[in-house]
């Protein structure tokens, strides 16, 4: 019997897979960064 090396955390997610969640969070972070550059750059 193999034992899990780490806890996956909660199973509550709006995404189907971990890869989609990672890509979605990267896009969200990019949008925040662009928003900061636009507002602070003025």
C-alpha cells in the first residue's frame, strides 16, 4: 500500500483539473499585474 506524500488540500474547486486551475490563476495574476501597471503608470 502506497502512502500519499502530501495533502492535496480541499476538493472544493471551480475547475475540473489542477492544470486548468494553474492556468486560470496565472491569467488572473497577469491581469492584476497589467492593471497595476496601467493605473500606477499614469
